C-alpha cells in the first residue's frame, strides 16, 4: 500500500510539472503574439496620428489593401511562387552538395587539410560579393539567382557538417574498426546517424542564408520575385509593396524554419 501511494504521489508531481511546462509554453507563445500585434497596432496608430509619414514608412492597412489588390490580379502569387521556388532549390542544393563535400573531406584527410584554409577564407568572404561574377558567368536568368543562393549556403553547410563529423566519439569508431568494420561502415553506421542533429542544425542556418542569396540575386537580375518587387517598389516610391514584400519574406522564412523544427521533432521522436 505504501509503494502504491508513493507511485501515485510521484505521478501527480509529474503531472503538475508537465502542466507547469505547458502553461509556460502557452505564456511564451501568447506574449510573442501580443508583442507582434502591439507592434502592428502601434505602427498603424503612428501613421494615422502623423507621428511617421505613411508615404515613407507605409502602414499595415495600406499593406493589406496592396496585398488584396495584387492577390486579385494574381501578381502577388507569381512573385511569391518564384521566390519560394528559387529559395527551396538553392536550399536543397546547398544542403545536399554541402553534406556530400563534407563526407568527401572526412573520408580523405589529405584533401581536407589542403582545402581547410580555402574554406576558412570562403566562409569569411561575403558571399553576396560573388553574385555579380556569377551573373556574368551564367547570365541574366533564374539559374544565376539559384547559384547565388547555393554559394551563400554551401560553405557554411560544409564546415558545420564536417565539424560535426570530426567531433563524433572516437570510441564508437574504434569499436567498429576492432570488429573489422570498413571505413564505409564507420560512415554509414556511426558518423551519419550521429551527425543527423548537426545536419538539421545546418538546415536551420541554410533557411536564412538561402533567402539572402535569392534576394540578392533578384535585386540584381530578376524580372519577378519578391526581391524584384522590393527594388521596383522603391524605384517608383510604392513603399507599400516594399514593406509588404519584406513581411512576406519574414513569414516564408518562419514557415520554412518551423518545418525544419517539425522534422527535428519527428527525428527525435523516432530515435526514442
């Protein structure tokens, strides 16, 4: 009877603890939403009261009207679709090629040692500085924009994933080798499974970097896309279009990031 009461006491304490965590998460989420709503309300009030010039700073109501007008004509969906396509393609290529190159460098230490200083320099170099060169090489087209997004994310992916590979517990590797395991088996049975959290972290970083690369490319050469809309809107003083495009980019980046977080949760649940 004593053990049963003790079990019930522990169970109730655990429920109280979980309830406390859930309440805190709800509080954090509610505060985030309230802060965002307060920001837009203050923005709208400031524009209506004349504290800021709505022509220069726009305002939420004007952006909503612009969004409705552009959505009805279909132009908005075209710009969003093009930017999203370029970003997803650049994101996937950067992640895939970056991971493959990291595997190659882990496999061949000589190549890794030779390329290390070049990777450090490329990582320090602003990738957007390469955009004009890429455009000259590949032309004034969507391929150049995707290549810019690829160049923006690939070096970070290589260094992040390779660093994860090199910090795997050596005892696990030696255990496989002791039983006659090949280097390929070490890679597939130890390195890659243990590095999935690192790869997911690289995915999170690549979301923002891919958007940066795409927008820079669209600034320079695009005839459509949210980056083009920002440039064109600023040239003709349609600041409603500019601010709307910036907010849409933030929403798209947040959605992509949350998809990666969901993937991470699925993986952690599967491992458990």
